[in-house]
C-alpha cells in the first residue's frame, strides 16, 4: 500500500483537493461552485467538469445536503441480527426487500447482520423491526443512538 | 418535518437527489419546486444553522476511494464513564462516527460504538492500537467488527416523494454505523 492511498487511483492533486475541501462544505450562495473554485484556485467551469468526472467514475455519489434524520422528523436506527451461515443469503434477501433498510453489512461476529433503518416517522421503526423478526424468524436487536459524540463523516483522500 | 411548508417538503425531497452541476444550482432546484433562488438559499442557510442539515457538500464512496476496510469498534464502558470516553474517542482523527447505544444484555454488552475506516484491516488495527494508547482505554473491553460484504447500500430516505424513485436517491441522511 502506498503512502498516499489515492496515488493508486486515477485522481490527481486537484481532484483530491476538491474532494477534501468539498466534503467540508459547499458555500450557500448564488454561485456556490464559483465560490468554491476560487478557494481552490481553479475556474468554475473546471470545477464543474471535474465534479462531473468524479461522479461518473463513481468516486463521489452525490453533492448536496446530509440531513439530520431526527430533526427532519424521521426515524433512524441501527439493528443487528444473529443469522446462521446457511440462512444468511435468504435472510439478507428478506431484509433488503424492505425499502426502509438503507445499509446492510455482514460483519465478522456472532451478530453478523447489521443494518440501518430509516422511516418517515419514529413510530414506524418498531413496526418494521417486528415485521422483519416475524418474517425471518430471527430476533432483531434494536440499537438506536442514545448520544452522539462525533459525526465527522469526512475522510481525508 | 411538520413545521415545513409544502414547497419546503418538496425542496427536501429534491435535495436528497443531489445538487445539479450548473452555475446556479439553487436557482435550478427552486424552479422544480416553485421557490425562488433567494428562498432556496434562505431555507438552506436556516436549516444549516439549526442543524437540520448536518453539512452540505460532496458525499464520497469510501470503497471506490481506496478505503477498503471499515471497522465498527464496540466498547463496554461503565455508564458513569461513557460520556467522557465518547468525547475522547470523538476527538480522534481516525474516528468518523461515535455513538452511545443501549446494551442488549445478556447478548450484547457494548454501549459505545465508533467507526474507523482505513485502506486495509491491518492499518485499521494499527489506528485502533494507537487510539487505545492515546485515550488510555487499555482497561475497557472492546471488540472489532469488520465488514465482510456489502449487501445493500442505498440512500436512506424519509420523504414519501422519493419512494417511487429509489435509484435516484443517494445517501442524504447521516447514517449511524455506516461503512
């Protein structure tokens, strides 16, 4: 592995700088890309074309706001299940079929299925969890956030 | 959400799909929902100030950018220490998320969760060891859960307008425990 991980990727110094700077924030003004471009020392046109390239190559998924789910009025939680290996495929298909399931990761633990649920209202969380437990036949452990110490959500590229 | 007007609700739904790459993105977004550029800018500024928008910017794809390993590190911290330990963990640069969650005894004794991303597992474990030393967490029991496989990654969404358009909606919520 190289010292700088993006050396192995098709990213140059400007791309990295764009990603690192714009992860922190895009200005809220009439021409946000022009303002950001000035800060980066490139043109607005140049920034737009690089962003479009980074998106097309799959390095960034989107540009826009990250909402605070609870303040938006929605429900959000992390849930975990213990699923035997021979049932894993079937259960993951069942769980992923719920539109409320946003992320589902297999992890190396007896609790091996971890997924995030996002619902329109907080009350729906419980209903979905009950429904998943009934459909799959395995208990679902609800582990909602009780306190938040840090949400940096930023990776240095 | 109940406090939002109809155009504001529509604005949230449109914003969840991302900003267009044009010179005046807020103006273009506004025309889709019946708001002026100024109204969109005012809304966004207000939402950012009151925390409804955590941040507005680029959402990266970790895996594609070379962060192949992600570890959820879970800790069993005595309740009276959890806030202090959470704060200390949250200050560490390698930690991208840190939350207190309920124990589910007897199956699950851990009450503090944090995420560490890295190029590979070995590096993530190195980060973890130095973090333990720096924060003085040698006596706190922990486990490291690496992700083996990503089964589903789509944007979480709360707004009904997006229900019929799942492919268009990307990550627009700050997701706890996300990889």
